[in-house]
């Protein structure tokens, strides 16, 4: 999937996310998360870690939309 954050183009897949996050510990979940294996990851952490940008650079809604379009089930605490 292709998308733009702060004028920069990015492209990621579900596989990119799964591979990137499997060796990273999840931060505490406040509201929305996805499950990868048995771990619950905050949605902004997932996008931030995958494309290596600060979480402040995008909204939770933007992360939510990206992850849903990639086929992840976004859940709420």
C-alpha cells in the first residue's frame, strides 16, 4: 500500500509490518491496537517502527486507516 505522510511517499505491506514488529516489544496500549502473534501493539507504534518516523508525525486515525486497508483487525481496549 502506498501513502504519504508529511509530503513523503511510503509503501508498506502486511508482511513488512509483521517482519519488522516480531523482534520489537510492544509499548503499553492506550486505546487502539493490532495483534501480531500473541502481542498487542499500539497502532501508532506499528506505523512509526515500520517506516521509521516519529509518532507525532501522523494521527491515530491515519494509522488506523492504513492498518485496516492492509487487512489488520484494529481493536479497541
